[in-house]
C-alpha cells in the first residue's frame, strides 16, 4: 500500500470517528436531559407524598 492510499484511508477513518463521536455526544446530551427529567419527577413525587 502506498502512502497516498494509506493517507486516504486514515482520513476516511478520521471522518468516521468524528461522526461517531458527534453521535455519542448527542446521545449523552439526550441521556442528561432524560436523567434530569427523571430526577425532577422523582423529587416532585417525593415531595407530594410528604405533604399528604
């Protein structure tokens, strides 16, 4: 394999890794939103039980 082909393959792999990284960052952001919603719901449910 010559250097040009190797460089092209490495660039493609780099782009794929960047894309995967972006997708994973989006998933983590969505998980954070979901966790915050669950915690808010748990806290509000917990507070309503104490008031009864």
